[in-house]
C-alpha cells in the first residue's frame, strides 16, 4: 500500500527529532492534537475514497479503493514544514488524478443546423510562373539639357503639363552668343564687299586670279561664321522635341544652365512599358511578341503585355537579361510604378476557392468542408489571389465540397442544410 511506504520513509527521517507538532491539514487530511500522535509517525485518522494509484509510487502497486486519512508529525521549525507541504501536495495531486471525468458530449449535437451553399473544388491546370520584378517606364522619354551656358530667364511649363512638338520649354539669356553673332555679321558684310570689289576688278583684268580666290574664301568663311552664330543664338530657346508631358522639373527661373545639366524630363505619349531584368535561367522562356501577364500593385486586375524587346546580351554583373514589355493604355497606370512580370516555366495543377469561402480568425485561415452532413473545419495555407479565386496551397484536397456561402458563422461539427 502507498501509506505504509510513505510512513516508513517519514518515520526514518523524523525519528531523530525531539520536539513534535502536527502539520497543517491537507485536502484529504485532518488536524490532530500533539499528544495523540506517536513520535515520527503518520497517524491513522480514518479512510477516504481514492482511485487507483499509478505503479511505482508504493511498494505494493495493487489498486486499492480507499486511502487513509492521516497527518504528518513534523517539527515546528526548519525544513520539516517544507517536506510536510510537499507530501500534502503530492497526495492531493494523486487524489485529483484518480477522478474519472465524464466525456464531453460532441459540440455539433447541440448546435443548430445552418443553411449553406457548397461548391465542389476541382483542380485547374495553369502554367506555373516565376515573377520577375520590374519598373513601369514610358516608351519615349527625354532629358532636356542646354547646349550653351546661360541664365534661365523663362521656364513657362509646369509638372504634368502637356506640350506639343516645337513648344518653348526654356529660354536662356545669352548675351555672349548675341555678341558673337553681331561680330560674325559685320565680318560677313565686309567680306562680301571685298569679294564683290575684287570680282569686278578681275573682270576688268585689274585683279589677279589669286586675289579673287582669296576674297572668295574670306567671304565663304564669314558666311559660315554667321550661320554658326545664328545656330548658337537659337540654342537660347529650348523647345519640345516631341508631343508629351512634363514629368519633372530640375531647374527653375534664375538658375544657371550649362551643357550636361538636366533641366526638364519629358515623357512621350507613345504609351508605357515594363522594363524587367530576367535571370538567365528564365530568359529562354521569354519569346518575342509573346503575351505575358503583368501585375501592378495599384491595379486590381492583371495587365496583359506584349514582349517588345529582348536584350541579346546578358549583364555579367547581375546575370540577367533586360526585357521590355509594352503595356496597353490603362487608367491609373503611371511611369515609375513597381510591377511584376509573370514568366511561364511549366504547367501545374492548382486549387482555387472563392474569396467569400475563406474565413480569417486572427492569423488563422479556415475553410469549412461539408462531410456527412456536418461542417468540418480545415486550417489551410493560401497563395496568390487571381481572377479564379484564392489559391489553396495546403489543407484542402481536390473534389471536396467547400462551404462558399454562410461560412463566417459556422462552427466545427455543426449540422448543415444545403441550398
């Protein structure tokens, strides 16, 4: 029995003490007076029902129906009180483990029936794709710079403004260029007079052929200098090279413009394209004029683009090939936006469920499957959301009937009525 075994242990330990006291009573024990207790012993205070004790706790592991009520003889000071408390907790634990709990009835039996609509989920074969990140860029764009140095006197355009080819964008103050034009014009007039005079003298045999050739050369050089000065003067006014929209202004009135310094960025109206660097392993799956899906975060639906350019060489640093995909005109699509290009690599089977069938409770994603007239809760792992629905990666098998209407209020095991 358990009690004799414990009694022998505690008797050996407590028999060396002199003063005794009765320990506090436990969940199955009672108090006793000190004069009623033999020294260093467990006293018998009756019996209490007790269930089977696991083997190994006592010398005799045979199940017994009752356990004696007892109290521990301990000392008022020192570590004996702690040992007494430990023994009380141990016996209380054994008594609690011996209780037989009645099985809880299934929750589904007490739940009302729910009217739902189910849908049988079948596999859908689609190309398996690898997404490559890219940037939306205009097909035609230009960075406007000045060809001559000068202070900006006029900059009449604003960001987002539409311009046509030939419209003035920037005007510079170029006094130096104007002065050079005036010098070239004066030299040209003098060379023209000299050439006409020598030509008349040559007709009268009063000037040699060499003098005529020299005068003609001076006239030609002066004429070219005037043309150059006029061209330089024309650079003071910068016009739009094509129809487009002002995408960015880098300078403003009063700034100093010089060759190589950007002033305005202009985007054409030819449309937009996605520029992506495709890894070498996927580049072989991209073909010219192929139709590829493009996903932009600001667009709810996928955009179908056409492969326009494929670089014939790979970047040795990133091991990628640049691909340009033309995009159709789409409302809300802007240059500079982040996009993903779907490159097909193989064909695979997928499972898709309607978005309303998925129930989110905290961080859990749940589907309810109709089986034997009851709802079975399934924890699933989802993938991408496409036009066909939400992709299910794990937790659902093909051919199962999923609750697609009324799933939000269902509980596991709840009876179902199909609509």
